[in-house]
């Protein structure tokens, strides 16, 4: 292997490992951006190629920015606390019914606001609600993490990775529903049944709900209305096959403006709490994947997918889905989505495989805590709340849930081909 190619691989892999491990507690984006800068400084990738890679992600940045605005606005105005409290009071003292309602809430939030919103914003609200109910919180918190990935391909807007894989060739909403409705429903159901069985001991019996109810303020109702209007606008944009970045960004800004009519300090408060580092993280990943593409990653992915295309359809679908699922748990699903999307763009007749790849990229992270950015952010959110769920505990659930849901989803996709 040429020394420069070896250096690209070494720097990129080390950056991703450091992102996952987070030495000294430094944010994920620091390590990825440091790796990208080092690649340019060492002339392993030209400044022009790096800039081109960053610009290529414009639609993803706009999408993420808009979604973060919507999620932070809803969190700031207590929408998620209200929803979690509503679930607690409507479960009629049943722990299993509370688990189901929280799971369904997570599915809805993931579908309409992306998996990051479920992991980062809904999880603390659920924790606060179950603490008030005085029940063991782990099953409900794990439900938030697993549904964040299981429901992340219900709609194109459910996961930024969906935009990355298809780039500017995202299927219109009608085609998306036709292709992924069955597999996503199976993924959500299979994951729920698996979680219910694995956590059955903690979900026995009843609980006493808190007598204090969380009520929405006027600003909270405006934020909720903004979410509803934004979801409608994004689904409309998706229905006509438009790029989702700009509409999401505009929807977020308009929702903040609506609430700002009641409280002019809201825009500053929301802007302060937005995780700006996520945008830098994604930009850095675009640079790393561009460098890896020059170092043979793209040709290797091309060869693997081309080899699968010559196999029977079921083998091609299962091989591509499980392949990207396993790799996602080694190096995170966002860089895998970037690399897979670039490879698929160069191949003709790979539509079916691209659908299987998308399912693998979305469901694969349900194996381990390193699989997706959403799961990593979920783990960080728990640590802030002084709750410890170890990677081994997550793996104990994931090793059962992920392969089962992925297998069933891919088989359903192949059946409705």
C-alpha cells in the first residue's frame, strides 16, 4: 500500500475511533474536524477537494439546522415534557401500557423530527416522567434509543443519513412509502416485541402517576403548532421530490419566529442550546469520506456492490443490508452512509440494493452504542442525567433486536419488490 494511502486510512480511522471514545470528554466534532484539518495540512487531500466535499453536504446541513431548531424550540417550551406526562397519565397505572405509549411517542417524534430529536430531546423528558411515576427507568430509556433507529426510515425526514445515501436523488414521498412502509412497520413492531420480552420483569405491575400535570403554556401551544405545520410542509416538499434542506431550515426559522411573537428572548435561548458542533461533525465526515474515496474506499465499495448485483436478489439484499449494518457498528453509520451513497451513485441497476443498504444503515446501529450519532447522543444525554446504561447492557438487547428486525425488514422489502 502506498504510504499516502496508508496515512489517509490511519488518520481517518483514528479520528472516528476518537470520536466514539471521546478522550478527555472533548466533543465528537473536535476529533473529526482535527482529522480533516490534518489530512489537508499533510497534503493528503487538496484544499479544493476538501472544500468541494464540504459544499456537497449543504442540503444535509440545512436539514440538520432546521431540525435542531424545531427540536430545541419544542424542548425549551416544554412540548416533550407535556407529551411524556400525557403518556404517563393515560397509561392507567399500567407499566406495560406506559411503555407502549412512550414507544409510540418515540416512533412519532423520530418519523417527524428525526432520530436525533428522539435521542437527545425526548429521552430526558421521558426520564423525568418515569421518575415521577417511580418506576425502573431503563426499559423506557432503552425504548427511546431503539425506536430512534427502528423508525428512522419511516419517512425521508426521519434520519439525516437518508439524505446522505440518496444525495439529490431522494425518492418522492409516494415512492418512499411504497418501498419502505412495509419494512419500517415490521422494524418498529419487531423491535417493540423484542424489547417487551427482554424487559418483561421490569414492566410487571402498576405505578402511581404523579398528581401534578404538566401543562402547555401559550408559547408551548405555538411551538406545537409550529411542529405540526413544519411536518406538513416537509411532507409536501417530499411528495414532489424537492430537496428537504431548505424547507426544513425555513420551517425551523418560522416556528421560532412564531413563538418569538410572545417572547422576544426565545430566538437567543434556542440558538444558545442548538448543538452547533453537529454541523461541524458532519462537514468533517464529508472530508474524511472524500479522502478515503481517493484512498480506495469508493472502488472497494463499488466492487462489493457490483459483486452482490450478480447474486440472486435475496442474497444481494441481505448481504448488502447486513454488511453495512455491521460496518456501521465499527465506524458509525454516517460515514458508512456517505461511502455507500457515493458508491451507489456510480452504479446502474442498483436500486434494490440501495434500498437494502438504507435499511441496513438505519437499523444496523441498534446493535451497539457506537452505531449511530443518535445513539451516542442518547448515551451522553443519560450521563448528564446521572443515569448509567453501559455499552454491554445495550449490546445485550441489540444482539437480539437488530438482527431480527433487519432480517424481517429486508425480507419484506424483497417480497414487495
